[in-house]
């Protein structure tokens, strides 16, 4: 199915899997990416850095996002920007889905 030029329900594009993190890349270009993630409760991404700013929009559930040592609780309908070169990590307070938009240039 070609997903371009079609209305999509963002919450239905990824499914939760027990004890897992699931991802689906929607756009991948030299200038950036848009990726959907589904995190089961307790799952996360360990602390890391990225050379580009990244926006996280929570589309379902609740996440704890640690940015440069400061925890942020981000809930469905909310977003946060993770600045380039600052360490960050994500943890599922409850299961959650997010859209990650990374702009490279």
C-alpha cells in the first residue's frame, strides 16, 4: 500500500509488542527522518547523543525523557525538543507511542 497522499491514523501505524520497542520509518531523506515508535511499559532507549535537534511528539501514553540530566514527563498530545549534542534517554512510564522528527540540515 502506498501511504503517500493518504490520510493515516498515526496511532494505528505501529503496534505495541510485549517487552519490546517497535519502530517504523515514515520518511527517510538526507535532510532528516520521521519515525514512529511504540514502547512497551518499562522499555526505553539508553542515554545517547545525536548531532541534530530532534522533536518527540507523544501520540499515546506517557514517557519520561531525560535531557542533559533533567527528567521530563511527556504525555499524549505533548512534545519536546531534544537539542543536538545533549545526552538524552527515553523510558516508558506506561506504554507509549511517539513520533520522532529529526532535521539534519
